[in-house]
C-alpha cells in the first residue's frame, strides 16, 4: 500500500485500508486521519514530522478522511487531525489536534515494548 511508509509519511491517500485489513496489521502502526487542506492538520505538521522522523521503524498511514469515508467512521473520527496508535490492529491510544511535538512524543511512548 502506497500510503503506508515507515517513519514520517508526507501524503494523505484516498485509497486506504479496510477495517478488516487494519485489524490484521502486525506490530505498532500510527494512522493519521485528516486532509491536506485542513488548517489544524497543516498546523500540526511540523510537530508530527519532527517526532516521526525519529521513529523510522514504525509505519505511518495517512488517511484522507471526510464524508463517505468508511475507515474514519469505524474509528469514530470527528476532528482532524486524529492520530490513532495501533498494536496488532487494536487501538492503544489516540491524539486529536496536537499542537506540539511533546504531545506526539507522549502518544508514541505508549507503543508496546
């Protein structure tokens, strides 16, 4: 899948995983829901990029969310950006509208050891 890169992923993808495919993911994965035109997504970008460039061992999936997008509804995403940390396809933690790198770091500290 093109939108599943290790470390920081710069592009949102409209073609995304299904809920069944997400449940089959192995290890720690970070899914980000948002859009390229979202002001909150753009404001969070420097902090996200800063932290994820330090975590090049973890997949980062950017999902273009919006009306009619099923995966966002499955995860009950209401605000952008929403980051969901998964372990073996199950939600471990989430972060909505981060404003600084420290918030992103705290989310990633919840990764499995």
